[in-house]
C-alpha cells in the first residue's frame, strides 16, 4: 500500500483557501458540482459509499490501532475515487488525521496484509469517517452527486454520451451494453430488409 493520496490531499488543503475534491482519472463529471460544493460547505466531507463495510476491508491490526469500536464495523466503506474535504472543523481535522495515519508504518503496512483484507488509505478513511460521524453527529451523503467513477474502459465517444446521463454505480459496463444494443438494432433492421428484398427478387425470378 502507498500513502501518497492522503498526503497530497492534505498538502493541497494547507496550500489553498477553499474546499478540495479528489477525483480519480477514470471519473466523469455529469453536471455542475454545486451539490458537492454544498455538502462540503455544510458537512465538510463527501465521498459516496463503496462496496463492502469497514470490517470486511480493514485489517484487524489497523482496527485495533485506530480504536475502532464494534458499532462502526458494519458502516459502509467510502469511495476512494471521489473524496472531498471542506474548510470547517470536520474537513480540516479529518484530512489531517487521515494524512497522519497514512504516514504511520504500522497502520499503512499491517502484518500479513492482502488485497482481500486491506484497502489501505481507503479503509483508514472509512474508519475515521465512521468515528467522526458519531462524534460530530453529521449526516453523510452516500449517493453519486453528479460524478461517476471507474470509466477507464470507455472510449471518448462512449464517455461523452455517458456524461449526458445520470451517473450510475458500475455504469461503464451498462453504458457499453446499451450502446452496443443501439448499434445492433439498425444492423438487424437492415438484415431483415435484405431478406425481404431477396425473397421478392427470387419470387419474381421464378415467375419468370
């Protein structure tokens, strides 16, 4: 596991005067980000949910080091592809502690870790968010606010078409399938027309 993302985000927070939104290279923006800005201004944090829960993808050693209580273990993981911090107490403190945790060797590199049991900085963030939510009593926005992720497999044409639609979880495969079906419909229609034309020509030929 590597620790550069929490460090880079925190450095950007310290160097800027506004909110910071991290987006992976495979993300697409489907609308103006006013809703995200609103959440960061009020809550101080935004990251939609991801697959699994805290217990599933956080190494037991890290759960112990972060003093993770049993009640947070079933909280949903946050999404490592979309992470935003605002300038209020929650955003500033959460981003600082996340960076500090990522720089601790025993947290970032627990013993006998595997990808099946440890999602490194994403898992650390999920634990911290679950703890902060209970400490500060804020509500999390779990859905996609105009941003989709994991779209690396889309062509530029597919990406442009997808951006005109609402974002979906795991939307890239569905968009590819929809576009393939749309392409196949006129091909099938042409095939049926060709068959009808052939039958007419054959009948006319037989009538002589």
